[in-house]
């Protein structure tokens, strides 16, 4: 078996066992982490695999959260609310994808950032729908086949199951021809187009699928925290999610797991030093870009590349030595 | 009508401040391909430096000049050597991410190391009102607008008229031919960073008296400057002035006539319209896609 499979297996085992050893708040935090893994998995598809620049992911996260909150408040089941959140985000994601067809890189980053601001303003100002700055409270947690997911532990395992399902889905997607088309779009859009990849649809899809992931994560978030207000869905959160993907390693399947840990678990854990933590985090991002622009998960690849080049040069040196020896023996 | 003119005029003053930040932003982009996401924090930090100098007993003007020197070193030289130069070879996005990291670090460094409160900033202009043809304007608005215009126009004159300025433009247009022609490219790029730092300190001097100095003041200012730069035309320094004024004025008018709570969306709407129909900006040149 490959080493990465082992690590993934161990990680899964740890995730299954860890909550048994933790207190309520620890379980809550782990659930929080899982939710951000789901959200950043989607962003990783948009940014890491398809190469689009999106600084508006928190808007989808928020749309998902408000969809579930508003629907459950209206008495509609969470089990309808969650798919609805994904569907709405998918549609809005397609719409947001349209600017991406016209403009690239930094223009796109600002367009998505602006979109996030607009959605945030709607959340803050349209009190009839979202409760404005007062938010929506007492969002009920669902129950599944008669089992209440009210307890933190039950909700954790439910979130873990959703996260695993979403990860499996993404894994399958990336292994399919679609996944290849996404990476082709990232690596060289013009070449991809000339090879017959419909870059128009794939650009839109990469946004839409990424957005749907954020929608599901948002829905889970609403019923985890049971109180939502516009704060967590502002531009800063989008930037943080983007950094999570970049820190973990864009285009690495497990990048979001690591990135979300750095972006969510660590700051919660180091809460007493919050501003200083963010100061150090900011500096660390700068240093990471300088030394490891492909993210933390590029370390093994880099070590391997270095070892290979060392081996290759050793082999070359040996071959050269052998050649001079045989030449010497000839004379 | 007088209301409209009044709003229009105070919008111009705000817009002129946006233009200062936006101009530095486009200069950096032209000279070195750097998108500086920390541009707002580049205005925030000097406000605190000036507060520190003023509370150490310096008069405001001397504090401004001293802050310019500190900023040229920190936000010019250190920023270029420490962040931009090592990342230049990787292309645009790593610099964007690094400057995002830098903005987080600067904002929270001030918050944790100095203060999370809003700090009053000494006013540059005394509070005086004038009535011109029925329109009431404050001296501070007139002064802000005039000073910002002088700065923007003299930066442009410097770029267009002086040998150094033209060499800087040559570097911005084509780095390789510029270095073949014997222009010291790294030095010209450093000058750009230094000018950006001075423009940022000036923006701080003008914006902080009204909006107070606070660790997160850069967030909205930076975003407005980006939008202004792109609306006007990213690769044209006159565009920054036009974009800044458009954003400032339309924001002010929209807050009064449409809805104050959606004021922050105005820049965004104009920006969206501009990038959808004229992605190179109102005054910008088109850039072609490359394989």
C-alpha cells in the first residue's frame, strides 16, 4: 500500500477515536474543523485543481448557512434544507462563474471578493429575511432515522460521515475525465481549449461545484453553532479560506485537512493570544510563500525530488568514474 | 441642487484619498507586477507612526516627513527585498498571497502590540466652513482635495518629465529593453516602492483626521483603492485618479439618495460593470492572453 493511504487511514482512525477522549468543547471544535474541511475541499477544487481565483467562498458558506437556518425556522426539514443549500449555492456559483469567463487572475479575485461584500451586505441589511445583525438563533439540530443529532458527539459523527461522503465524491470526480479537464484548465486554458475541452462549462462547473461544497458546509455550520449572524461570512473569512487552501497545498487532495487545521483548530486552541496568533500566522504565510509556494503538502514531493536529483547526480558521477576507469584500463 | 453639489464635493475629497492609495497600487503593478493586497495597511501603519512621532513632541509636518522616511525604509526597501524580490520568480499569485499574509500580520501586530481602539489624529486643516454659491464646504475637504490632486499630478509630472521618471516608465513597459538601454532596473523599481510608500503616508495624513486611526482602517480603504485602480485602468496612472474620484463621488451620492447601508456596494457595482464591458479599465490598454 502507498504511504499516503496509510496516513489517510490513520487520520480516519484518529478522527473516529479522538472525540471519545475529548470533552464537549473539544468535540465541538473538531466538528467545526470538519465543516471547514468540507468548505475548503470545494475551494480546493475551484482554486487548486481548476486554477480559478476565488476570494468569495465565505459568501457561499453563508448562503448555505442562511438557507438551512431560514428553512428550518420555517418548519421545513433539515434534510430538505441541506440539499436546498447545496442547490442554491450551485446555481449562484454558476452565476459567479460568468465573470470568470471574461476576466482572469487578479480581476477575478476582486470580482469574487466584491461578490462576497455584496452578499454580506444583504445578510446585514435585509432584516426581514436574515435578521440583520441580530442574526437567527435557536436553529434546531436534525435527527436521523429516529436518532437525535442534538448531542455534540452525535453531531460530530454525522458531520464526519458527510465529510467522508463529500471527500469520496470529490475523489471520484477528480479521477474522472472531468477531473482531468479541470487540471487542464488550470495548467493551460488555451491548450485545453484547442484540445477540445469546453473551458466555458468547466470554468462555470468548477465554481458551481466548489460553491455547492461550501453550501453544504454552511448548512452543517448553521446547525452546529445554532446561531448565525453575518460576521463569519465576511470578506475576511473568504480570504482565510483561500489561505487555508494555499497553506495546506492547492491541488493536493489532503491540503484542506491540514489547511483547515492551521486556519481553524490552531487559532481556537491559541485563543488567549488571538491577535498575536494572527500576527504570527500572517508572517508565516509570507515565509511559506517564499520557501514553499506550493503549500505544506508539497514538502514530501520536494524531498523526493531532491533525493531523486541527488541519486541521479550520484549515478552520473559513478558512470563518469566508471567511464574514465575503463578508458584508463584501455590504454 | 445645493445638496447634490455639497455631496459631490465632499465625495471628491474622499475620492482623492482613494486615488492616492490607488495610484501607488497601479505604480507597483506597472513597475514590478506586484499586486499589493496590503495597500490599505500601508496607509494604516503610517498613521500610527505619525501618532507616535506627534506624541513624542514633533509638530505634525515633521512627524509626516519622519514617517515618510520610516515608510520608505519599511514599506519600500524592506517590503521589496523581503517579500517581493524572493517571490518575483513565481509569478503573480504567490505575491498576492504573501501580501494578504502581510496585511493580516500588520493589522494584528498593531492590534496586539499597540491598541485595538480608534485613535484621534491631529487635524491637518483647521475646522472652517465656506459658503460658495450657496454650497457649504469645509476647509478640510478643500485642502484634502487640493493636496491629493497636487500629489497625484506631481507624481505624474515626475514620471513624464524627469529622466528618472521616464526611466521608471521604461522599466514598467519593458524591463528587458530598459536594462539593455543601461537603466538600473532594480533601482528604478525601488524608487517605485519608495513613491508608493510616500503616497501611502500622504493618504494616511489626509484620511486619519476624519476616519481616525484604527488597526482595521486599511481593510475598506484598501478594497476601495483596488476597485478605483481597476475602474480607472490598472495599467494607467491617470486611471487611478479618475477611478478614485468616481468611487468617492458615487459612494457619497448613493449613500444620500439610494441607501446608506448599501454604500459599500457602489464601488463594487461600478467595478463589475467596468470589468464586464471594459476589463482593461476606463483608461487602460488591453492586455492579450498568452499561451
